[in-house]
């Protein structure tokens, strides 16, 4: 049974805080890979997708405060304007926590539409701060929004499979 068909969801294990933090720190490491040229503008925001997953599926464990702290870590690791990622990730977490029930109501294909708009708002906040600092709009950030949305499906399937309870049929 795949995660795409949620007619009969399987039992899930409780998520440990270590799994949540390891996935977000792993995504932070993926964000710090050396990207250049066109690949830099196509780079998905791995941290945003991982945080959005945990904000929608475990909103009481990973919320706005954790998103702000991870955003500060992302600002330090990216050497960007201090607070730029923190502000955009806070907006992302707010959207994920507020819309968590709505997003979980849909199957994975329909979730990507909802996720796209949340990520678009996050990227718009990031681009707005960049525009205020540098005086120019960075339209290439929107390409990253598309690739981050495409990353939602494999990340969701991966995290969901880590949470599945294995049941013996005998």
C-alpha cells in the first residue's frame, strides 16, 4: 500500500524528537552544498520542505519557535542577512501549523498544491527582504519554489515510510 492512497492509513509509530531534529539538520546540510550557476537558482530549500512536513504532521512538536531557531542557524550557515531565513521560516511554520488539518485531509497529490502556495509565500518573504537590502528583486528565487514543491512528494514518502509500523500478517 502506498502513501498516495490514504483510504486505509496504516498505524504509525510515535515520532521521536531525535528523528525530527536529525531530518532538519540533514536538510540544513543539504542546503549548504556548493551550488553554482543555474543549479543555484534551481536549488530547492530542503530545510523549508522538511520543516513544512513536520509543521503539518506534528504541529505540537515542531512549531513557529523551532522554525525561527532553525532559520537563525540557516542564516549563520548561509552567511546571509541575519534574520532573513528566520523570518521566512517563521511564516512557513505559521502557514504549516494553521493549515495542518487541511493539508492532512488531502492525499499527497492534492497536498502539493497547498504546499506550493505556502512555499510561494515563504519565498516571497525571502525575496522581499532581499529586495529591501539590495534594491533589486531576485526573481530566480521563484524557481527554487517550484523545485521545493516537487521535492514535497519524495520527502513526504520518505518521512512517512520512516513512521510506518511494520505489521506481521501471520
